[in-house]
């Protein structure tokens, strides 16, 4: 019977193991994770769990007994140091060697570190979230470096816990890379309205020892009780690169079926730079939805199938009273159309390129996701005035 090894300890690893068993693989199946926890989901770490609205057990993808009941060997606190493709083996940090017939890489990402921020917190792992919850319990002033998704969600959680919060962002608006300046302003206004001291177009020179302050690029010092660094993530592709697998745009090259250049090795989640038939190009997306959905396709193909992964990118956020879903990819947009009330944060935003919708974001407006997806996949040129008119059904467009 074919032996399958999954390298990774996050959502993608757990969903891959589940899919392989569901799809009939009854051979040896091993999941190897570097963390000491069984596989878990990361969104709650900056959302419900950090806010204290969900329990710790809720973050885990599968119950502890699931692995034993499905004869899955779960190896936690173990790091894979090498892939020997010719021998079909992986080597562990303790020197142990394990043989595979098929290998799935789901190694995820790590927090990008800020030089000189030895006293700062990061928010990537469950242990990170636990430490930040302790910071919230003590109260005081939290400094946040970076106004991306992690930084803003943590800032919202900190304000909800009663902390003073200062967020420092080098760009002119939060989330410019993801949403552009038009929608970045919405999140800037939201956080300022909730008492966050948001400093945009401002750099951080250093973090004072113990997180007791931020030194800004102009020399100003802001006293803090703790500092969170949220300046993005770096995909964990070293293992794949060292094995000679091609790397593009920071990710492991995979086809639409999530196969690498080695027919016995697949990759999913944050590290997968995948051909997307729907978009007609290779993309790498660090979103929860990929980790949730890609493993089913990879599992099918590891077992001899011929499936493709062609979903549009999707992510979501919850900050204060704002709930949002985003679908598509706004890269290369030339205009933005708003349907609804921007000031009341109840609207749908559309990014267009050459008159076609390429991405959409619904903010406190629900049950429109299918219509937004249909607009994107139709590739139809739309009338911007009708698109902006709430009286015109999205289905008509």
C-alpha cells in the first residue's frame, strides 16, 4: 500500500489527511508538524480566540481522537530537514528517515521579522496568540507595527479589551497592497473612529527593549507596554527549494492539480504558486480558503485523479462592527465602483479592469457572494452606473 506523508501542521495538513481517508486511501498516512500542537486554523488567532469570544479548543481542525480513529500517525514537535527525492524519503531533525510514495508539502508561512524588534510580539502561532492574550489581560498601551490584516485585527481586538492602541504604517493608507487607496481609507476611518492612533506614511526605526516603546523614523518615541509586529508573512519554501523544486514569486511551482515538478510531490496552501485555469495565470495566495479547499484536490490527484483547483481567491475579516468578505484578485484594476453607503460601512465594492469585474468586497452586506463570483467569472463588460445602482439586481448584470 502506498505510503503518504504530509509535512505541515496547519489547516491544510489536517484537511489533506481528512480528504485522503475520505477518498479511500487506506495505506500508511503520516502528518509531521513542527509545532507541538495538533493542526489548527490560524484566522481565530487574530479574531475570535484573540478577542476572547471563542474557546481554545475551537481553533483545532480535527478532534484529537480523529487521528487515532483514522489510523493517521500524527508527529508533532518534529521538523523535516530534508527531502531526498531519488530515495523517496524525508529526514527529520532527529536524524530519522521516513519513506514516502507520495509527499504533500503544506508548510505554510512564518511571520516576517522586523530587525531590531527583539522585544516585540508576533502573531502567527497559537502560542503567539496566547502570549498576546496575556498582554491584553494586563492592559496598557499596545503599539502595532504594520496596518495589514493581522495588525488591524489585533488592533481591533486590543481596543475591545480596553487597551490604548497606536498603529504605525509606512504606506499612505492601511491595506493599500490588498485593497488600493480607495478602500484603505475605509479601514483608516474605522480604526480612528474607535480610538486607534493610526500613524500612516510613518516608519518605525526600532522597538525599545521589552516592547516598551516605538522609535519612529523621524526620531519620535512612543511609550508602549507591548509591541506587536505585523508586517506580513514569508512562505516556508526552503525545504522544497533545497530539494530542487522550482520556486516562483516566493512559492513552490505547482500545476492546476497542485503537482510540483516531481510527480510524487504536491504542495498546497500558502506555499503553492498554482496555475489557476479560471484566471489564466499562476497565483500564490496566503488565505484561509486555499488551505481549506486545495487539499481535497491534491488528495484526489495523489490517489490517481485528474482534478484542477480553479477557485477564486477568498478571504474575510471582522473588525469592530465591520464584517467583510472579499473574492477575486484586484491586481491590475483601473477603477473602483461602490454600491451602497460607504460612510455607513454597508456596501459592496467592485474592482474593474477594462470594464470587467475582477474582484469584489461586501462589507456588512450579505448573501451576495455567489453573484459577485458570477460577475467575475463571466468576464462580461458591465455598465458602471448600473453596477453602482442598488436598484439593479446583481444577477441582471
